[in-house]
């Protein structure tokens, strides 16, 4: 039986051992077979043995019942997926490329590495290695978050975290429709989990603080501004117009974990009120 503070190494693609307890330090090997590009193994302190995602990851950024929960976080994850992953990494003490800890340093390190790979390598190798850096980085961050909170493997295909980020890499050179980019969906799911389930802080990136925050729900006790009011009305309209066909399809492919979600109960009440209104 492991004691508190014990360092446990989790091999690539394997779940956290059953003997791990809250407080143990878990060393997570990246769930990909390629090079690490200077990124260390994610070392995270176990905070929960079993948790659930607030909603399935697949298509979470385009389904009204999910993206409208916090339009600001969804917008931030879509436009700044790298910054979103870096902020999640900093909140969970996951070091990025070259051992950087602060989120902005992790972003700069990844961007510089991609730029150097694209410029310094020959053309036949640049297209192969440059996108791999972000793929490896995103895989490392998501693996660390899942192992720290005991989250299930809610991935695009199977249980391998790499399957969430590999389609984006393939979509650069092939057909994006066939290989859609799910890194934004993964970023939004992790941001929402940290912000609302773990009661973490709001993102610090200027893109969110000065732009996307106006699409997020107002803080407790604060009055909503005109942008938040419009966003709330648009989100309500989208949810009412949606017939949940795509949600049902996605939830059949990925286990839905919304049983205890207050949004689900609220949607049920709204449906009941709508049904009771005379035609």
C-alpha cells in the first residue's frame, strides 16, 4: 500500500495503479511513442482517485448544450488552444517544454520550437516534425490532468490520449474534414473542468481577460454587461433550436456523464415549460 508522498511511475498508456492514494506524486510518461522534444515527464500530485468530465469531449465546442455553458471559455479554447493548454498545465504544476512552469513561458517555448523546426530543418523534415511538437505537448498536458484527478479516457478513438491530437496533425496535410482538429474541444473540456468542477481561477491570457471574458457568465454577485446579456440570449436561442440529435450521437460514442449536471436539470425544466405552453 502506497503512503502519502510516494512517487509512483505510470507507464505510457496505462491507468493509475489501484494502490495510489490522494497525495501521491504520479510520474506520467507521455502517451505517445514519438520524441518528447525536451518535455519532461508530467509529475502531478493525485488530488482525486475518481472523477468525471463535465461533458463528453467530442464536438464539445460546436454543440449548443455544451459550448453555450461558457461561451468565453469556448471562444478562448478555439482561438488560443495553445495558451489554454498552457494555463491548464500551470494550474496543475505540469512543466512544459524545457521544464518551463509559467503558462506564457510554455507558450513561447512551444512556438519557438515550432518556428525553429520549420526554419532550420530541411523542407522534407519540417512538415513532419514541427506539428509533432504541439501534438506531444497537448498529449502530455491532458495525460497529467487525467491522472491527477482520476478522470476517464474520454478520447476520440479508444483510450489513447494521442488520438485526440493526432487528427489535427493529419488534417494539416490531408483533408481537415476527415481529420478534424479536436485539440480545441479538449482544451475547452479541461478549462471548464478546472474552472467550475475544481473551482479554479479564470484564465490569465489577455485574449481571455480583455476579449473572451465578455462572453462568459458574470462572476458571483456581479452584474452582467451588455455583451454577456447578448451572449446569454443567443445561447438560450441555440439550445431551444437544437433537437439534441448530434448530442445523442456523440453521447452514444462517448459515455455521457451529465447525470448530476444542473444544466441538464435546467434544460428539463425548460422543456417542461415549453410543452405546457398553449399552441
